[in-house]
C-alpha cells in the first residue's frame, strides 16, 4: 500500500528505479527512527532523586503532581518514546493495573541516600506480589501537607494479595518521618539499605559535584579543622552516615523487628542473598533468586537478566555506579576513625556487624 501510495503521488510513473529507491529510503529512515527511539529511552532502568530525570517522562509532564503520577506509573518507555504506563512489569502487575485499588504503602525503603536503595526497589519489584512507585514521593518529608489522599493517589493499583512499596531515602534522616509513618500505620515495614558511611559520603559528594561543579573540595567540607581531626557533623554528607543517631529516632516509634537492614556492599556482591532476606522480611515467597541476576562487567554491578515481559534495559542508570572523586587516604582514615564508635553502636543495636572498620 505504502509503496503504491508513494509511486502514484510522489514519483512520475515513468521512473520505476527511482520510485523503488525512494520507497527503500523511506523504509530505512523509519527503521533508523525506530532504533533511535529505542536507544533514547533505554538509558536507565529507573529514575530517582539522585538520577537524571527520565527524558521520555519529562516530555509528557506538566503540573507537579501530574508529573509525579506519570513518573511513578511510567518506568519504561515504549519504542516511540511515549511512556508505558505500567508500574510493574509482571503479568500480575498488569492485571492489578486494571482491577486493583490504590493503597497506602505496606512497606517503605526509608534510606539511606546512596546506600543502594534504587537497586533494592528495582530488584524487589520484579516479584509478582510487589508493586511500587517508580519515583520518590517525598511524602513524609516534603509533601506531608498534601495529605494521605494525595499520597495514596500516587500508588499503583494492587490486588489484595500484593504489597505496595515506595522508596524515599531522605526519610531516614527526617526527624518527623518515623512519627508520621507510624501515624499512617504502625505496621508499616521499613527497609534501610546501609553502606560504609565513608564511601557513602564520597558517593554523596560525587553526586552533588556532578550537579554543582563549583562546590568546595570534599576535604574542606568534611572538616571543621582537619589537623585536629574535627569533623563537620553539620554537613549532610557526614551526618547521614551517623546511622545510630537516626535509628534511635525510629526506635521511638517502631520495634527493631519491623526494620530490615540491607547491606549495600552485599547487595553488589550477592544480590540474590540480600533479596532472599528482603523477601523473607516482607513475608513473600522467595521468587527473586540468583536466576534473575548477572554481573555486568562493563557496569561493574549486578543487573537484571530480563525484566519480565520486556526486552528493555537491565542495569540501573548512569547515575548509579559513578566513578568516585579521588580522596586522600589520610582523609579517609580520619573519617573511618570518626565513624568507628557510631558504627560499633549501630552494629550492637541491630545485631549485625557490617564490617566497615
Ligand atoms: N546493581 C546495582 N547497580 C548500580 N548501582 C548499585 C547496584 N547495587 C548497588 N548499587 C549502588 O547504589 C548506589 C546508589 O544508591 P541509591 O540508589 O540509594 O542512590 S540515591 O540515594 O537514590 O541517589 C550506587 O552508588 P555509587 O556507586 O556511589 O554511584 C551503587 O554503588
């Protein structure tokens, strides 16, 4: 049909060879465009506060809430670049998208920033009994005034048997977050992905530097007085890693048994092992296993073998696994010393030695 259309309208009937060439050229152009669209949208599995915004989604968003809603329900892109409105990729997820109800989350990944929170959410959401918001709602820190109906509206539809999840890493260090979450439900399950606080701080700084190249050096920001070893605990990149202090605040509202700690280091070396424990904690059947992961040598991280019913990308985006800024060994040693007593108290409290020292 297309060939006939072109031959009858565009090219004079006498020139058969050039008509055929024109038709082939049109086909090639369309195919190139299709490939480009696929590549353009295949940059990252996921977006978050720390990630670059999803380019396809930005094209389709206007007002803030609408954008968040679209982003949260649109994680992958269709080949044309239009958002694919699936919150989850599983068949059960697709069913729930039509028939379920929006519910407040049963489980929240509350921290920590740069701990590996995106990896945990993306890995757990391949479970058919889990559905999650793609982006960070920041409800319990920045958007609390919008109310629970607004928050619920961001959630994907779920069947009764499914768990609703979100992740916002800044909750862990937000003073009001534990009280607010417990007022939503005292049964909310909390997941905290923790990582060596020194590496975490460097990761945090590397991310900020990528957005604001003019900031002072890590060393200048980290110390009030370096020769005296006086660390600046008012700098967020340092403060976030004092895990025990933040945890004490959570423990005023939630029992320890309701908080699960994921090792950010083990998440990279043994993602299946960490995910097995997350599934146990959430009361889920162990469906996400080592069969779902492979180690991507180029990326240097575990990636998903195949997001179900999609052939789209399998590794996290470029903002995950950045090359860190080089920091003097002496600075690293001083920070290790600084964190040691906090780490030890944290290990004692949670009953697990994360071996950061
Ligand atoms: N599978 C896989 N792929 C890529 N990256 C992985 C993975 N597992 C854990 N990580 C580590 O996650 C770190 C980013 O943490 P978050 O996702 O919590 O960051 S953020 O707070 O949402 O910005 C990120 O930190 P950096 O390496 O410093 O970039 C990663 O080390």
